[in-house]
C-alpha cells in the first residue's frame, strides 16, 4: 500500500501534522481513536470522508514512520 496518495502534511493545516488528504483528520487522531477501541464502522459513521483505502494508508504511514525507530521500554507509572 502506498500511503503518499492519501496522507499529506501542510504547515498551514492542523499545525503541519500528517493528515488524510482532503480532510483535517490527523493520522495521530485516527490512531488514537482506534487505540481507544473505535471500530472501522464507528470511524466511517462519524467520519464518512474516511475511506477504507485512506484508513489503510494511515496504517501504512505509521508502519513506515516507526520502521526504523527504536522504542524505549516504558514502565507503567514511570515519568
């Protein structure tokens, strides 16, 4: 999946965060909703402009961004 057709960043929109092209839906916002337990159906019902292909692009973008990242171990309650 090529995310570049669906994910866009513009310094004048949403503080320059990556968003779904043609919307103001930031990638981190969508991922946050999914992390809270939202289903694809809930996303589509609340944000009908979010196509299945755009949603897959959100995942592809996140996977590519995180691919070469080193994640630090986090302990619950650690500051």
